């Protein structure tokens, strides 16, 4: 009898422990705001061409290289850049330029988030800010606390140097902080500093960032209060982080450094795609068992074992049979992918076995907003919401990449009404565009005639 009672007690304690951990890990998305800069900061084809042409360091090969990258980037004419670039001062940015860029975002987006949710700054218990390329003193997180008059006991965290994957890292940090504070609110702020980080040299591996990165940002309000669940848009499920920085090639494939002339910039090496695929594979191995149904895992395992036990001859084996693939659509309804660039989107599409509809939101975000670094995922999510594609019970997979090299992912479950058009309100009806015309190609196609080299590589 004593043994039975002990066993019952152990089972009850285990069940209580599991339930307690689930309660502690609760994290709900109340709302989010994506920053839309003013229209006078848009980068048209004319402005892009002017910025390239006025650089005194560029020779004809570098000039043609930049135009090729712009044409192939998948970016349209509606993206935004800092005012110092528009004013022609990218060669000599000031500290104030960087602060002004941050303040324009802080003043608009954070204030809008409080207005939409009905909460006030003093309600915030946890504040996480990530800006990879700008770390002033006092910190940006302190700047927000001061600007909005937040409480003295607010738990404030400032992340730098984490790259495009910082959005989900901040989300993970906020969730962990909420576990120690019952019935709390967390504000996660993500953006990037473009104004002081414009590269003015001639190293081609460091010129790419100027073509891809644009201004933007997001402010996200989270809670672990079950009483607010009815107001939440989504509930956070699992979150998986992978970092393969121990590998030399992966660590150096996206690196801030000096070029041969001493000019600082971000170098993107040819090893980056390989590092991204490896980090992605590591992440998926941990993610798949957490989100996929048992039947799909069993099917994949049986297929994999069969291929190893009964290998087919190379001449007769089909590509699909030789490479068994997990069907992530059995556990995920929507794919929110980091729009880091056309190559990144296509690589994820290929590795997950997705179709064009699955990556439409990422492609359209890249076209409309460019790569806004850590905040990019929220523009992708906003596109899905603006298109009214997110229904209660749907599961959304977020995947992002960043220097290090890192791959982070998480899964959300839609729990509330998601019908807000956010920053897409004035343009979402025009996406995806009916035509595939490229304004950059139309304006810069003449470069094709220079020593016979094609603009599209």
C-alpha cells in the first residue's frame, strides 16, 4: 500500500510540475506595430542611382556591380533610407543622425502600440531593445525608459551585435523574463541603425549591405497574464535557437571589419549560403519533433530507414526517393520567413519543400520594405494579417537568420481576430503585383552594353 501511495504521489507531483512549467512559459502576443517612415524618405530608382553615382571612390566595375545587385535584389521603389543618405551626407554621418533615426521610430511606433492596446508605459514590466549596429551611452533601452517615463523597477535589456536574428532572440529573452514575473507585460523593440553604417568603400563583399538593408522597425507587446488571453492575437508555442559560431567559416561569413583602405563595413562572404543551410538544418532537427504530428515523423523515419537498409542504385534512384523530406505543412499552416534577400527566401523554400504561395509574404515584404533586419519578420506577419489569411487555430512558423551564424525559429498559434492591415493599409491590395516589371531594370538596362557583360547574372 505504501508503494502505491508513493507512486500516486510521484505521478501527481510530476503532473503538477509539468502544469506549473506550462503556466510559467505562457506568452501571448497582445499586439504589434511595424514602423512606416514618412514618404519623403522613400528610395526611388532615381535616388538609388544618384547615391551610387555620387560616390567618388567607385570605378566602372564597382558601379556596374552595385547596379546589378540592385536590379536582382527583389526590392521595389517604396523602401526607406535615413535622411543623411538622402541629404548626400552618407560619407560623414554624425552621432545625431543615428539618434534621430532611432527617435523617429521610437516616437511613432511605441506610442502607436500603447494607443492601440490601451496600456501605458508604466504598465511595462520587461523592456527588450535590439539594435545590432548602434550602441550609444546611455543605451537605447535607457533612452526609451527616459522618453516614456517608465517605472524604476522595469527590467530593461539592451542587445547589440546580434544581427537579423535578434528579433526572436529578444522574444526568447522576454519570455524567460516573464517566467519570473507573474501577470506581467513585456515590450520588445526591434530596429536597425542604417544612418552611421553606410559603407563607402569599394570591397564588393561589403557593398551588398547598402543595396539590401532599409529603414524599419517593430514594437511588440507580450504578456503572461491568462486574464488577457482573450485580447491576445497569438500564443507562443516552442522557440528554438541554433548557433554554429564554433565553425570558423560560419563565424566569419557575415562580419563587420575594415577593408583594405580602413573603411568599416559588413562583409558578406561566399560561405554565407552554406552556413545558412547548416544552421537551418541544425535548427530543424530540434524543431521538427516539437511541432509535427507523430504520423509524419513516423513516415519520415520509416522512409529514411528504408533508404539506408535498401539503397537503390544511382542510375535507378529518383531524386525524391534518394532524399526523403519532412512535410512541415502537416504541422504548420503559414510560413513567416526572414526576407533577407531573394537567395535566402529561395533557399528556405527549397529546403522546406514549399511553393510560391508559401513564400509570397516574404517576397512581397522584401519588395515593399527591403531587409529591415530584426524587425523584418513582423512585416511578413503583417502582410499575412492584412491579407486576412490568419484564422483562429492556425499555426505560424517564423524562421530567421543572423550573423554568428545563427538560425532561430518559433511557432505561434492564432488565438484572436487578426484583420489589421497595419503598414500595408495603403498598398496591400496591389500585392502581389500583376506584372513583374522591374523599375531598376528599366532605368539601368543600358549598363548591359558595357563590355558585353549581362546585367542579370
